[in-house]
C-alpha cells in the first residue's frame, strides 16, 4: 500500500500566496506546490496519515475564509515531483 497522497485543486490566482503561507505554518502537514500558475493547478504532497488533516484545512479555507478552491481530488502516488 502506498503511503503518499497528492491532493490536487484549483483556486483563484490572487490567493496562492495566502494559502501557501497557511500550509507552511502547519509544518509537516503537507508540501504545497503550484503545478501551473496560469490555470492555478495546485498540489499538496502528503502521506496517508495527514491527508484528512489537509482536506479539513482546505474545507476550512473554503467555508470560513470564503476562498474559491475547487476541483479538489486525492490520488495515490509513489513519488513527489
């Protein structure tokens, strides 16, 4: 069983820096990367034990911070690009 996960999503371009700072403040939860800044395709690299915490954080950003985060999906991965 692979223990790595990728959480893909899109968001408004002007919020990328803010979300990046939020994930950096939660050290160890996951590594946020911008896959494509034009399409705002983002990816969080995390493990099976932290994926639910990452998803909870994303949901809180959507509900409490009113950020436009969409197309959220999780995939199993054996590597971090």
